[in-house]
C-alpha cells in the first residue's frame, strides 16, 4: 500500500531491513503492533531544502515486520 502520511522530517529514527531483493530498505516505524511486530514505511529519497524528494517505486510503501529484523538504528539527516 502507498503511504498517505506526511513526508519524513530530519531527526526521525530510521533502520535498515532486508529487502528480500538482495539489498536493504531504509524504514521508519509508523506504529507498534502486537507480538513484537511493527508497521514500517520505506524511505527511498532525500531530504532537501524544499522537503522530501522521492526516488522510487518503493518510497512510501508500508508493511509489517518483526522488530528483531530492524538493524542499524540512526537519525534521518
């Protein structure tokens, strides 16, 4: 599903998760779910002086994943 939530802001905590396609997605947590699961949003783009600049088909996609699969926590800059 494509995201209709606001664009990400600088300072949002992001993580890496295996894409299942031979790489990784950068994601932000949208909400905590039961059983150690979280709803995440793929962030495929860049912050610019005029806001979020999307770079692809996967940007904004929302899916559920185990919190244990999230790696490399950091802040979006």
